[in-house]
C-alpha cells in the first residue's frame, strides 16, 4: 500500500509541473514494474534518496525471509 501511495503522490506532484506529466507517468510505471518484479535495485534507482533507502531496506528484509514466505 505504501508504494501505491508514493506513486500516487509522485504523479500528483509531477502533474502540477506542466509538460512533464508523461515522463512522470513513465517513471512511476517503471518503478512499479520493477518493484513488483522484485528488481529492487532498479526500483531504487528511480527514487529519491529517502524512498530509495526504504526500498532497499524492504529488499533486505524480504531477502532474509525463507523461500516459502517470499
């Protein structure tokens, strides 16, 4: 849920900046696709520093789970 909220927030803010809406939608889509494909490095590369740290921390936590729970 947090990721969806962040994406919605990014889209809202970027939409206010004018002609960059398409670029923001593209980047948000790339982020969501990478995140849900468990490509956390790619997802993190599309974020600002604060969200990047949270994505990488999530990856570490998920990586420490047994395979049966992933």
